[in-house]
């Protein structure tokens, strides 16, 4: 069974418990913004039978954990410890705030790998590329509008 999370974590509202803020330039924050989590969520939800068994962890946790493990090249046990220790990784995985506790048992990684097969990961990569291109086009359009607006202002 799978339930799509109702709330999407907001960068500004991430609870750091001990004070302070996350740095928006951190690699995990940047990567979290690149992934179209809502579209990935829709595809992931299709893998589950409704109302059968215990609810699965959100795709942001499952896919995020696989991405972190791959980028850091660490064991499942070390991954879970790294997530416990890092507010940036917890934000990347979709948590609303930092918690000094294990996010899940390392054995869950076996389930994540089974559910998120190579074909699904290819689809996710395509979604990321598509979103990245759209973001680039949007930034380029904003830059052009800003440049035109600045030129008009300087010619008064």
C-alpha cells in the first residue's frame, strides 16, 4: 500500500531544532530542487496495490536514499547513519525537520532497490532532464526580460 504524502517539505520551514538555517547552495538542496518529486511520486504510486499491507515509505525517502548511496558509494548501514547525522540529507529525503534518529532500518534498502528498477530510474532521469531544461528556459526568459527592462530604464 502507498499513500502520497500530503505535505511537500518547504526549504524555509525546515526545522533545524538547534537553530540556524540550511544553505540553499548545498549540493543536496540543489539536487532536491532538480528532481520533479510530484511526477516521480505519481509513477511510484502505480507500483502498489491499494489498501494492501503496511504503507510504504515515500518515494522521496526511497529514491533519495538510493541516490545518496550511489553518490557517496557507501554501505546501507553507513547510509542510514549519514542520514541520521545530516540535516541536508534529511531535507533531501523530504523530512520536515532534523531528527537525531535512524530514518529507517538499513534492510529497507533491499526493498527500495527492488521497487525502483533500472527502467524506473531511467524514467526518473528523463524527468530530471526535462525539468532541468524547462528550468533553464525559464531562467533564460527571466534574464532576457530583466535585460530588456534594464535597457528601457537606462534609456529613460
